[in-house]
C-alpha cells in the first residue's frame, strides 16, 4: 500500500512537471511571467516536500529492515540454543535408554538369582521338613530311652561292657540331638535370609528401573519442548524475513521515488529560475516604458516595512531567492522605498487561480522595486498604475494573498533586467 502511494505521488509529480513544461498563455506578458513564476514556486515546494516525504519513508522502511535484522539475529540465536538443548537432551535420552537396557538385563539376572535363591529356600524348606521329621522320630526314641534309668540299664545289662556300650549310645544320641537342632536353626535362618535377599534385590532393581524410566520420560518431554521452540522460532524467523523483504522493497521504491523527486525538483528549480529571469525582464521592460530617466544608483530612501527578515536574498532550497521576505503583522502599512511611478498593481494572475497582490514601482527606466503579498480584503492597495509616488508614501498593506505561510512582504529590487540584493540599496 505504501509503495502504491509512493508511485502515485511520483507519477503525479511527473505529470505536474510535464504540465509545467508548457508555458501559460496570457495577453499580458508580465501577468504570464508572474503566473509562471508562482506555478513553478508551488511545484518546487511540492517536489521538495515529496523528496523529503520519500526520504522519510525510506528511512522508516530502513528502520524496519534494521529492526527485523536484529529480531532475526535474536531469533536465530534462540533457535540455535533450542537446537543445542534438544541435541543435548537427545544424548541424555540415549544414555537413559542404555541405562534402562543395562538395568533390564540386571533385573533379569536379579530375578534369575532370586528364583535360584527361592529354589534354594524351597529346597532348604524340604530339607528342614525332613530334618524336623527325622529329629521328631529321634526325639521320640530318645524320650523312650530316657525313661530307663541308669540303674535299670545297668541291671538289664549282662555285663559292664554292654552297660558302657549302651551308655555311650545314649551320649552319642544326645550329641546328635544337639547337632540336629543346630542344623535345623541354621537351615531355617539361611532359607529366610535367601528369601529376604532375593526380595531386596528385585525391589532395588525395580526402583532403579522406575527411576530411570521417569528420567527418560522427563527428558523426552523437555526435548519435545525445545524442538517445538525451535520450530516456532524458525516460523518467526520466516515471518520476520518476509517483513524485512517487504520493507526493503518499500525502501527501494521510496528511494527511487526520492531520486525522481530530486530530479524533478532540480528541473523545476531550473524552470523557476528561468521564469524569474523572464519575470524580472518583463518587469524591467514595464519600468523601461515609464519614460523615467536612468536610476542614479543612490540608496533607497526608506525600508518598505520594519520587521524581521525571514528569508534573505540569495540561495534557498537548492535554488535562488530573488528577493527579501520581511515579516510584519497583518495590515502593516507598506511604503514606497523611493520616489517613482507605479507600473503594476493588483492581481495580474487572478485568472490563473493565484490571488497574490503585487505593486511594482519604477524609479528609473532601468531600476524598479516590487512589493508582493499585499492585502486586498480589509485594506486595499493605495495606489494605481501610472500614479507617481513619493518616498515613504503608503502604497498598500501587509497581507497573505497568494502562496504564503504567514503575513510578510516579499520585496525585490530589479536593476538592468536582473534581480539584485535589496540590502545593497536599503538605507
């Protein structure tokens, strides 16, 4: 949209330039020159404003390009960080998967060990059962034998040797009882220990497997988050790149329009200077028809108005200002700078849409002064064409007729067909 507006404005400026290339027709050569001059002044202002606007637009588009470059750089760094984090997490996930494989293998071995321990415990239970059964029978035999006192055993023995043998048997049986009891206790403790050890091993491995599984799940979640961040950042980079491309295209278009407007301004300024020279020449011819003697080169008698000089004679806006602008309040009296004859008064280019009121006074056939932008609404010009005037005589009043941004007097001095600096002649 901005590019379209710039192109339309550029085409409008070109059309204006082409239109200005054709001189306006008028019966009065002075009026024609004044009209031409005013049109060119207005065109120069428009072209200069267009140039400035295009340059500002190009600067704004360049700022957008710079901004998007910074954003793309920041996003690229952010994406690189996200990719790096995702890659690191990928490695951690691989490590976790390797750990899970190892733990799974350990779990299988632990379960095999636990099964073996349980099998050993089961076998121990069977042995314990057999031992307890054997021990029970033994205890019953021992109990029955214990009912026989040593005296009865002695009396029942056929000899002392038989008694000693029977007594030794009883002692060995007692020792075996103690040994059986100890073996049963040890076997029971060993079986319980193996069962407990198998349970602890399996519980430990299951806990480690669960811990590693949770870690892997967390890593996968973080990796997915960073991958999404990288994808979103890449999308944002693409959007900023499109914005940068569009801004760069608009900037280039604005720069081309500014260059064209600069060329238009230079051409219009050239035509304006030619028009001003023609206007000055025609104004000089009007003074030449006044039948006055040659200007003696003396200073002018007085300033036309008293006020601040807002634009002096000389270079201005890449062109040349052929007069001096003096600011003054509305309706301030304007006085003839020296004695002379009025050769132009009124609005000579009103038919062309310009309302500027101008008075030109000839002070000799080769020298005249011009007074521009006079008021004609509240206070009309006080002189007429062909009227002789004295120095200091009121000829009109400060106004804002024609193309002006504020009340002021445009004052010119014209000598031998060219504009000269009024400061050289004002007292």
